């Protein structure tokens, strides 16, 4: 099951990425009301090969199914390279998914 | 989308310190940041006692957010940054996200969607590679509170 939608594209000297993570992002308040455990994405990275292009620590206040857009220099990104996104949530669930970078000849 | 789920303000949440793996993880290194109720306290917990300049950064948000459950927040910088942190004052805790900026990123251009319970102010604080701190704040109106904090 896809846990993420990943789009990565090189345009000129910029690598443009858009990622949507499938996650309910249950805040502590919702959790209290519904009697479930709070759970939200706490840590996200994006990598091309070994190079980190994006890294963030996040809190409960990202929207449900959060979207992140980011840009990084495209230098060194080759055809066939993949953007590997990784996230981890409060329950300890870890998800890694990769997608080929588009826009390269 | 069951937006109804998000409506209304609940009780103040009990903050926990989550476990983490990475050395760069702000949640592990700066746990107090995520528990701080006020923006100032959160900034202090993250960066210490700083005097940020009111320049270098830009926030892009709609003036009126129709749905507080997913407010697009664009973050841009004119200066090279080491890290960037996003706060708001409408939810029980202030911190939203902290980004570690890779060294080869010259100017930041990020976007994410956040939840806000009510109208409030979004604050962005960046730590420059030159050792200076930058800050920008922007108020916005939330027509329909989308977050229970």
C-alpha cells in the first residue's frame, strides 16, 4: 500500500519535490476525545543516494495527510536516480518509499 | 476528508517526549521546544536567547484561511540557512516543524500544510550559516478552526 505520493523533478539547476504522506496526524486533543493514542509524523527525510536533500522534525500540527514541497540544487542528480523519502511516527512506524527523479535526459 | 473530526478546541494536550533515532532529530536534541506553549519559549528552547533580525525570510500564507485543517504555508529565505523552525500561537503548543537545511541549499523554498485552531500568528525563525538569526511573523485569519491542537 502506498503510504506516500512522491513527485521529484529537475528543472534547470533546481530539484523540485512534492511529497504527500498518508497519515491521520492524530493530535493529543483528538486522541483524548476519541480515546485513541496520539500519533503523528515526527521525522522526515528525503535522500538522493546518500545525499540528504530534505530533513525535518515535525509536530502534531501538520495537516492530515501532510504535504511537503521542497527544493534543492539538482547538481549531481543523474538520470535514474531516485528520491527516497523516509518518515517515522510517534508509534514507531517507519516508512521508506522511493521514486525516480523526472526531467533528466 | 472528515473535517468534522477536527472541529472545536479540546483540552490542553499532555506533551510526551518521543523517542527518535537520528542525530539531527530536533525532537531528541531539543525536547523542550515541542512542549513550549508560547512561541517565545519555544524559540528560546530551540535556539537559546537570541536576537533575531527581522529580515531574510518570507512567509507565504493566505490572508484568510477557509479551512484551518490545512493551511498552506510557504517558507522562503534570501539567506543561506543552517536550520529553520516554524511556530504558531493558535494551538496548545507552539512548535510546528523544524527543518535542517542541507549545506548545498543556498536559498530555502519550502511549503507545507499546517493545522491552526483559530486565527493567529505564524512565526518563522532561521539560523543562518553566518551565525545570525532571522525571523519573520505573519498574522492570518482562520475562518473555520480546523485543529484541535
